[in-house]
C-alpha cells in the first residue's frame, strides 16, 4: 500500500481524545480560577477586622490606649508648675503642667524637630526647646516658633481621688 504524505492524519480516536483533553484542561483552569477567587474572598473576609484595625492605625484616627499610670498627687503640684514623668514606656519622657485648679496638660516632650527635651517655662507660659529655640503652645501642643512643624504628642490625663493619672496618648494625622 502506498502511503500518501499529504493525507491529513485524521484519526478519530486521537481527535476525540484531544478534544476531551482540551476540555479537561479548560475545566481544570476554570476550577483553579474558582478556587483562587474563593480563597481570595475567604482571605478578605477573614482578615476584615484586622484590615480595619490596620487602616485605622495607618490613618492615625484612634487614640492610643495604655494602662493608666499615676503621675503625681494633686497637692504635690502647685498651679503653674510642672512635673516630669514617662508614658507610656520608661523612655517616653513627658511633662505634666498644672494650668489651673482643675486644668492639666501633659505632653511627650521630645521635641518634634530633633528630639531635644522641651521644657516648661512658667514665666513666659510657653513650652520651649533650648536646642533651636523651638516653642510650643501649652494648651494645644502646636509649634508656634522655631523649626518644629509637628505638635507634641498630647497625653490625656484625669484626676481620681487626688491623684493625676495618664490615660492615653493622642494620635495625629500624618
Ligand atoms: S530640637 Fe527642638 S527646636 Fe530643634
């Protein structure tokens, strides 16, 4: 028998087999995509609360809570005076200033320029940074003079049974 080289190599079995394989492959790919989408959905749902927490952190919308910490007895701090403390960590230097009978302000006092310690100046009523003559408003913590551009992080305080406590640190938008 003579074999024609130009003949189309039609073989029904092979042809059907190839179509089936193609379909299987399509189904496999579709199945894989479905699994992938399902997994992504599951991941999104399972991580939703953490995503929200992370977003809040990144946006700096929430104040930072720490265990409350006693700073001083009210009767140990005269109006117009200040006292140093640390909050929330041992290396987070801070200042509590008593502005009135029941008015207190507290800030982490590392200067927002180059971290020199900011001091309370009772006479001028300012918070001053001696390094480059930075100045901060005692009621808002906002910089009012010199190179600092960001406010001092405020620490919220409350008085309970004659003691002033630090309760949390205010967060600022970037
Ligand atoms: S470090 Fe405070 S003004 Fe520069």
